[in-house]
């Protein structure tokens, strides 16, 4: 999981096509069942380091693509 700092985001939408699981939405287009992620994203973006280089996805990324309810597995 990656997070985007809402204070630093310039709404350029370049990250949207890069997301392999279509998990990035503009706030206006955010599905109702995803609204809980707004606060989580903001909080985690203050704690987690900023990525400023392209990195390969984790080796187990494919294992998580179709897992529902991933939030219960999040370890902050």
C-alpha cells in the first residue's frame, strides 16, 4: 500500500494510470465505500517516508491484487 500526501499532491493525475490495481481516485470520484481511506491516507502520509524514486513492486504484490478487505491486514 502506498499513500499520497494530500498537502503535497498537485492533482496532476500522473499516479492514476501507474496504479496497478486502480486504487487511486480524485476525492470527487471516490466511491462511497472508500471514504474511510481519506483520513487513513492523510494520517499515514505524515508517518511513512516519501518515495522519490521508482521502485519495483514487492514480490508478493500479485498475491494481494484480488484480496478483499485488505484493511484488516494493515500494520501501521
